[in-house]
């Protein structure tokens, strides 16, 4: 964080947009302030293009007058039902809203809104670091209004509510998710009183739409160290409310002196590992869900110990229900996560044994263009505290990667289709769609993947004739 004086802030707010807002406000005789995230991010030296402006008066009138002053290049959009207006100009978005005070009914997060003062508007803000305001009127241009010690909380890297947190969170329970999200994004600490209020009010999250919760959760998933957010969600009681399947991964059971790993904390370690290398939201979700079926598949099987047979396949089957319940997209993104979860054990099994061409070919065929993502997930999944074992797996993964590269160059397996189609098989043997057609086509595919024949038409044709003869099929068209 940097220290900013009034002179510094004047310099930060120089430029056509802010000077035009200032002139417009003075002409209309309205108090005008930049508030919230834009001001916070100035102190944190974070880039921000979204500007929120509070007007003590009509935000819509201010936006329309500002848009006229800027000229044709400004695009003004008015939201009369919300009393707000947005102006887009040269890649920036400026949102104008009238200062207001709010009151809430217990069963809704939609407030009853009245016109108010700047202080009223700051009172309704979620956190002290988002309640900072900088005046844009000429007489006070660059003056910081910090009613709740937000600058000090930025210095102390603390998330705290301006007013009683029980009121703040009960009024709008989505703020509980935002609290944890900001702590994860900024690597801040949640003030003790604020955190205790999260635990007291966690059941209030039930009135928030799943779509809103998913939006905040995705921002936590995309934060630099997402485990921080998930641990706070778990400690507060929110995780059990919004994502019970992940909550159930927690805990260790011991029998005959043998315990399994805590799959909740293992999952978070995998998530953090992969987050060092990718911002792909859905690959991060695959890390979250790769062991999601372990509670359902856990068995004690002496003398082996704890087993989780087929947890990858069961987990993949769970994903549509999880995505549907959480209002995550039911499209190719969900299918991608399913694919990653289904296949995540395959490279580990290969790396644990001799790396054969056949096994690598089949892996490349099934993963297709997602093979690099799958390998990244599998490398992130190696969290063993045994350094020798961890090193052995990672070194074997290097061999798998090289094999993948070599076989792709030689055999062109990625996303391949057998050189002879089902339609051609039916024509050659005068067949209707039937089991024999599928069997022949699968045999050709397996022969290529097992390295019995090259991925070429002539070799596939000769192999097909041989298999067809064994099945009693006669060639009709030569």
C-alpha cells in the first residue's frame, strides 16, 4: 500500500473524465465523490477501470449532463428502476448513483431505498476499505473522506465492516461471500469480530440466489491462493451451506493404526498447486472436484488399508448434479471438468509403472487437445510429503510428457478417427448398422492405439479384411 495525500489524489484524479465530472457537478450544484473499489485500488496500486461516483442528488441527471459534456464518444445507459446510470468512455465505465440510505426486510436482500447524505451512503457500504470517498467538487477536489478508518485497515490488511457486522451481513448475506472473496483476492485478514459474525449469520446465505453465490465463488477460485478463501468458507460454516460435497471431504478416519489423508486439505493443496500455473477457471474447478467422490467410495480393505476404487468415475458422474445445484454452466465447460476428473488417475497409473507406448497412445486419444491440461492437473495432484516418492512421480511425468510428444509426432493420435469409417465398412460388406460394424471399427481403433498397425489407411484396410474373415464376413465391394 502507498500513502496518498490530497495533492497526490488531485494528481490521480487529473484528466478529462474526472475534470469533466467535477465541472458538471459544480454546474448542477451537486456534491460529487468517487467511492469504493476505485479509491481502494489507488492505495493498493491495483489497476481499475470501473469508477463509481456518488452524487448527493440525482445520479441519473448527473450522468446525462456528464455524457453531453463528454460528447458523442460517450455512451450513456440509464437504469431508472435502480436510480443509477452508466457512462462508457474510451474503455472506462463510470457509474453514477445518488447518495442513499437503505433498510432491509429479513427475508430479502432488496433494500428499501431513500435519498441520503454521503454519510448515509458510506454507512451502507460492505467494508471499510470500500467506504473510502474522494471529493471531485472544485473547492474540495482530491479531499479524502474516510469515516471508518478504511485507510488504516488497508495498512493493516484487514477486512472489517463499517457498522455492526451482524447488521451488515444480515441485511445483505451476499456480503459474507464478498468478505471472504476480498480476503482471498487481496490476501487480507478478516477482523475477529467480523469473522465471528460470519459464523453467526452463515445460515442467512439461504436467501441469496445460487447464481450470485456462484459468481463470488468463482472469484475465490480465481484468486491467487484460493485455499485461503475455501478455508475461511469452511471455518465460517458457509461451505457446508453452499458446497456440501466439498465440506464432506474433510476429516481422517483411522483403523488399525492406519489413516488416509485429509482429502479436503489435499484438494486445496492441489488447487493451490495448479493455480500457480493457470488461470483457467474450469481447470481449477477440475482440481477442486478431482477427489469429490472419495467419501462415497471409501472402503477399509485389509490388508491393503483404505481404498477409494473408481472415485474418478463416480466423481465424474456427480459433476452434473453439483453444477446444476450450484447454477454453474451445464455445457462444454461442465463436460471438460468431467473429462479431467475421469482421466486424472491415468497419467499417475502410467507414471507408477513402465511408460509403454500403448498406454500413452490411449491416453493421448482420450484426452485429445486437453492433454496438456490433464498433465498439469496430475502434476498438481502429487502432494506426497515423501520427497523421494514425489520426485519419482514428477520425473516419470517428464517421461510421459516426452512420450506424448514423440507419439503425437509419429502416429498423429490426438483426436484421430479410425482411417476406415463405419459407413465404409457397411458399404464394403453390404451391412446395415449392426454390432459387427461397431466391432470392426473398434478393432481397427484398438490395433492402432496398441501399436499393432500404423495410423494409415492401407494398414487399417488389410487389418479389417483379416478381422472380417475371422468374423465370417465376406467382402462384397473390392
